[in-house]
């Protein structure tokens, strides 16, 4: 009995120490990542004038100061927030410039508001003489593609380049056409299908489907964390991710899925962006994206993706550990595999003369 009591005390002491370090890690992140408002917000205010309810869909923008003059704007997926998505890429990105994180509202989502805030941020940076790189992750890539299709030429010229991580550009990337034979059970696909078909006026129905999705996203994160040694930063991020999953309202989650539903795949007749583009596909991308995914097909053929991204490079992100394949948008658990590719691309793009000298 005494041995058992002693073991329990040790476990409690270790848990307390880990909790303390987790709080400290969160505090340090909070010190460096701060709320930000662009000096130019005319588009955002115009959306508010047209729709007073749009205030609940405002994205929160954060900035983390960097050393260089080439900022990166980060657009996250459904979860986690942009501020957590690139936790293990922050040091790399800061070397080249400040990082601007666009966190979606937990109470709702509106593509018009998102586009207005992003365009205002790009104009703010242009006035400072800075052309940002925009990094979209999963759902964030779909938002970015939709934004670029409708953005002005001036906005296009103000963007230095794009990074597309595990892009999801259309609902068809995640949901197979009706009647197609299923090859295995896909929990995310099943949940999204029900949300897409839900009656937007039936709050009870929406809440039921979103609650299932919460459990699905928690299961996906836990699967990524399985059999891994999580350090203090991982634990701090896990808490943030669980907060996003728990406190995003049913209406907020539903409107994000609605935005995805409304994406249309870009026509191959017209270029979407002429500047440099890096697309990073995980080696196990097909675990999330369905076999009929138009986006997977697009980026598998240079003759196709160069129609809309003439200066695009596509890289497959692979793990060096056998049996630990890189999953969809696994920037948190496979950071080394992603960071090597990101670092090489940034260096070649921003310092071409140095590369030639080497």
C-alpha cells in the first residue's frame, strides 16, 4: 500500500510539473503572438455596412514579428487555428519576416468577410513596401483559391507567392459522388456529407451533426499523437486545439462547411495565380482525400496544374521513419519533413543569387 501511495504521489508530481511547463509554454507564445489590426480596413467595414450580422464572422488577425522583410500570412484548415497550425514552423517563417495569422471566428463564417479582411491585410503590407507569401493549409487552400479567383489585379501583384499544404479546393475532395462504390469507412466523409445536406434552419439537426464532427476531429488529432512522445509544446498546442473544437459553435462549424460546399473548382482555361507556388502533398493524403478528388488529380499532372499555376512546384512530404507515413496537413507531428522542403523553397525563392553562388 505504501508503494502504491508513493507511485501515485510521483505521478501527481510529474503531472503538476508538466502542467506548469504547459502553462509556461502557452504564456511565452502569448507574449510573441499578438492581436493585430491593419491600418486599412475599408473592405471589412464595407461588408459590415451591407450586413450588420457579419460582425460575428470577423476573423481575428494576429502578428508575430520576424527578422526579415518578407511576411507570411497563414490560413489554417477547419482546425486548428492558424496560430497553432504552424507552431513548429514559426522559427523558420520568422527568419524571413513577420507572420500574420488569420483565425476564423468561432461564431460563424462568411467568405465575403474573410476576403475583405485578407485583401485589407495585403494592402496594409503593400503600403509598407512588403509583398507577403500566403500559406494555406487544407480548407485554407480552398479559401485562398476562391479569393484569388475574385481578387483584383492589384491584389495579385501584391502577393509574392503561395504555399499550398494538403490543399482541399472543393467538397468533392472529401465526399465521393453519389452512387460510387465505397472502399472503406471514412468517418470525416460521412460527417461532412450529413452537414452539407442539413437544413440550415434546423439548429437541432445542425448541432447533432457538428457534435459528431467534434469527436471526429478529436479522433484525428489523437490518432496523429498516438505512439509519440509529446513535448511541452505539443501539450500546449493540444489544449488549444481542443479549445477550438469544443468552443466553436454549431453555427460557426456549419458555416465553415457551407463555405467549403460553395467552393467551385477553378476552370483550367484561366490561370489562378502567375507567381511562384509550392504545393506540399502528404504521402498518405488519400487517407483523407477521396480517390476521386479533383485536387489530387490536378496536382498529379504538371500539364494540368500549370494551367492554373504556371510557376508551381509539387513536392510529396515523406517521413524517414518506416511505418510513420505523413498524414494530411501533419505539420505538427511531421514538422521535420515539412520544414526541410519549406526551408529549401524559401531560400531558392528569396535568395536566388546566394543559391547560385553555393
